[in-house]
């Protein structure tokens, strides 16, 4: 299910090459595997697991893109920007 979500979310973005798309997808899957235990519906503001994993996937794709293109982090009009060391946004 996570792989289907990653494929669906990553297909909405454009990548210069297939390899870069796969690298971003792999980073998103890795983040899901690393942080899946952190989801606690009783303590979460959003008790929906799909919303949690969607945000993990989106942040993982952004983290993968930023690792491939570190020069874009500070460029004006960057595709992905870093909020802090752990959270990324589009």
C-alpha cells in the first residue's frame, strides 16, 4: 500500500530523469519505514493514518530532491524548500 501511495504521489511531479524520480521514491519509502512507528492516533492531531503517511511520503520526496539538488535549496523559486533539518515542504 505504501508503494502504491508513493507511486501515486510522485507521479504528480515532474522529474528531469527516471533515475531521479526513483531516487526520490526510494527516499520516501525509507522515511515511511523509519517513521511508521511514530504514528499514534490517540496523540495525533490528525488520527487518519493515510494523512500521516501522505505527509511522510511528500516530505520524503522533497528530502530526496533536496539531496539530489542541494543548489536549489537557496535558489529563488526552488521546487522544494527546507523548513528545518527534518521537515520539508513543497
